[in-house]
């Protein structure tokens, strides 16, 4: 069985960047009109809207820890959102050191039916509690990469703790509740 880890956001957690990417781990493309992900480009506004984290979505990872899944619950996603507010967030290319000038995070919000905050209409099939961002792209090269399809989504990178979880399917796997801290690119 593949282990499952829950993302834990605490005072030491940090969002380091958001990457424009061709393969977002959350498997959602930005500014979609339907589940078929037809992308609309507005050359005047140059704004993309995308989910950043989806509650309880299992995200497959394979790295030096081996093969595993990560997920964030609604409470963790709200804490991640608080780590984004009021900070200058770096936007990079595919989780590299290539940072885009003139590419800005302009909005952060999560859908919350109780508060009357709805998902953008293009993402109304995603669950309540999904974290969304809007990014303004005033960099001509980055905008051309978006339009050409080189970038189709976004991905968060930061330092979070994780905790191994068990579910009914993993009852026969020995679980360690040891907290780990790791740089994650989701």
C-alpha cells in the first residue's frame, strides 16, 4: 500500500513560491470554461485564475521519500491562505530558480459556502474549501508561454510538516505518527 501523509501547517510553515507549470500536481488547469479545460486568453488583462489546493485531494508524489500521497484538509488550506496574505510571493518557472519579473499574485481566496464565497464559475465542480489564486502576468515571455500551452497550471512550493495517516485500506501497514518537515512542490 502507498502511504498517505496529511499536510500540517504550523507557525514554521512557509510558502516559498508559486510555479507556472505544464503539469500541476493537483491536475487542474487554470482559467477553464469546462471540465474539458478550454482556456480563454485576454491579452489586455493577462490574468489567470487557478485552484492552488483542493481539500482532501490525494496528490501522488515520488521522490527521495519513495512513493506516497499528500493531502491537505480544509483547515490546513485556510492556514496556507493566511501564509499568502500580505506577502510578496515569487512566481517561478517549473519550480526552478528562474523567477519571472512582472508576474504578480493579485488575489487569494477559498470557496466557503457558509460565508457566501463561491468558486469561480469555471471551477464550480471543485469542492468547498478549495484555495484559488489570481495571477497577473505582465511579462511578455511568460504570457507567451501561457498562450502557447507551455504552462497550463500552477503549483505551490513551501515548507510544511506532514503526518502519516492510516485509513481502512492501510490498516495492515504500520503507521508512524512522526511529524516530518519537507519542502513540497504541489
